[in-house]
């Protein structure tokens, strides 16, 4: 049995428990769906909103961090796309500003 590592990174936000609860309140997914299969919930967000997602941390220990990223393969595209990202988050009750977007660099161990 081997250990796999994957890099996770971009410009975006970490999904905190508070943000996850707001997504549940906005009927993006249910708490049961999140607990059963967070990956499908993240795919739903990605497909519906056109944003990227990633998960970092250890799948062995369950200590995971989930992220949503502004789409873009370069800075110009990220600058063009971040207002839409912030608006989509605002529509579900998550008030963010450009200062809340972070450079995320993490890895996933599987």
C-alpha cells in the first residue's frame, strides 16, 4: 500500500464550518449529504457555480480542509473572475471582500 500526495492551491477561501452551515441553509446541500459525501457536495457547488474546489490534509486521519477557488489560469483571469466568485458567495449569505481571498497552498495525503 502506497501513500499518494496531491498539491492543492489557488486563490480562494477555506470552507469554514460557518460557511458550510450557510451553504446548508441556502439549500445547496444538506448536512446529511455533507457528512456522507463532502466530495459530491463540492462537485455540486463547482457544477452549479462554475468554481473550482480542492481538499487538503490527511484522508487517513480525517483532518481535511476544503477550499473554493476563483477560476483562472493566470492573474488577469483571476482578477476578471473574482467579482463573480464574491457575488455567488454573497447570494448564499457569505459576505466576502477581495481582502478575504487568500493564496492557498496545501497538499492532500491519500
